[in-house]
């Protein structure tokens, strides 16, 4: 039986991938030490999701290992080396603001942890595929220099611009911009993944995600936009909009749609590849639009306030162009739009709150 090693396996994308690849007949090795609870507190813990996976997925084996620990990571690769056919790396420190609190922790998790996984893959299963969940923050705040126009509920790109129709593609520069420390650590990992693909002739890919979302998200103020927003609407908890008049635009991709992208890459892999991965023009919203839609779905108003302070390196407008990925994998398509995503999150949270 083929084995997939999934880091961050109890998180949003990791847990989706566990179920997806298990259904495809894989033996799944999960690596997750619940660092999310350290980053964001107990309310963001993924322990509940780990317990569900261990109860419901018979092909799942869990290791509570820190990806920064080279010896423990190496032991997993030695034990499973002959059967590993895919390494799916979703573990990360994911927050702009948190990275500035503990830069060493942020960098070692995001960059050094990725290096450990790449090197162990090269040593023990070099023909396996390596997929990295990167981020659009590798482009820094360059998107904020686009000719944006303020509309009633959102910022929007000038229709004459080449990015208007389909969004931002992979040709955007990663230089001469403010990334945030989080963006810098993820960019370091992103370049390493590309380099291992090209230098060592390995099957590697970076998926530069927009807003990744879904019902398995343990949303919190510093990470998990839609999940945390819907939670606040449901519970009456106060929500703060940070900057840009609440009109900042995000494209949102459901965890299933992203993992299905991974599957298509795995089935026909390439070397040192990079793809933007988000909801594109198919699934996007501004903060104000997300609030309105969530209130309509839940049937109650959000208690919120506005802060003029925006997060360092934050994007005012981001919509991903998936044209490159679709050209390589034309059989892939979206299953979820913004409305169905919000409805599913609300339904899932309503059952547990």
C-alpha cells in the first residue's frame, strides 16, 4: 500500500487531505504536535480533529512530532521509506502578527521545518512527490500597488488592468516589497521546495494559497478569516475589522478544492513547480461582503468595530489566477463557491457551539 506523509494533519488542509487520500487507498502517516494551540491558545487547538481522525480513519497513524526535530522526522522517514509516495506539507506558523512576536519560532517552523522534510524525502524516498502549502504572502505587499478603485462594498481592480479578468498570476515579483516576517519565512520555504525540485530533480510543487477555508478550521482572530467571522456571528463575540475600510478583498478556496488540486498534481507530477491557488473570480469576497453574507446565513447581526490599523504586509485586493494550473490539469474544477463555503462553516459550527 502506498503511504502519504501529511504534516499538520489535524489542521484544516491536513485533515481534509487525510480523508481524501485515505479514500484513494493510501496509508496515511500524520505528523502534528498541535502547535496551533501554542500559537493562538486552546480555542484554536486541533486536538479535537486529531481525535476524530484517529476514530474515523482506519488507515491513519498519528505522530505527535515537531517538524523542527530532525531526528524524530528522520525516524519516520526511515520507518516508512520504501512505501512513501507522497509528502504533503501543510504544517506552518500561519499568522503575520504572531510571527513578529517570536521570529525565531516562526522561521524555524516554516523554513527549517520545511528543509528537514525536503532533505528526509531526498534521502529516503527521492522519487516520491513533495507538495508544499505555500501562501500568496510570498509576493509581499506588491498587490497593493495595483490601480485599485473603491466601490461601495469592496476595493476592485481597474477593468483595463491585465489582472482584472482572472486575477494575479505567478509572474508577479516577489522582490522590493514588505512581506511580514511570516511572508519571509514562507518564501524561504517556497524557494527551498522549488530548488529541491530543480537541483535534485525531484517532483516538488508550491501551492501559493489565498484564503484557505472550510468547516474543519479552528478559526481564531489571528488566523482563519471566514471560520472566525462565522463563529463571532453565531456566538455574539466581538469582531474587529483591521484597516482598508473593511473593503479588502480575499479569494477563498475550500479545503476540498485545494486538496483535489494536490491530487491532480500527484497524478501527473512536475519538478520545481509553482501555482497560485485560491478561489479566483469564482469564489471571493470583501470583509464587508463576508459579514453581510454570514449575517444572512446565521440570521443575526455581527457585533463588530473598526480599527484604522491594518496588518503589516496585508493585501488590499487579492484574487488568484489559476490559469497556469488549469492549463496543466484541465480536468480539475471548483466544487465550492463563497456562499456554499459560508453555509457549510455555519452548519458545522452550529452543531458544536
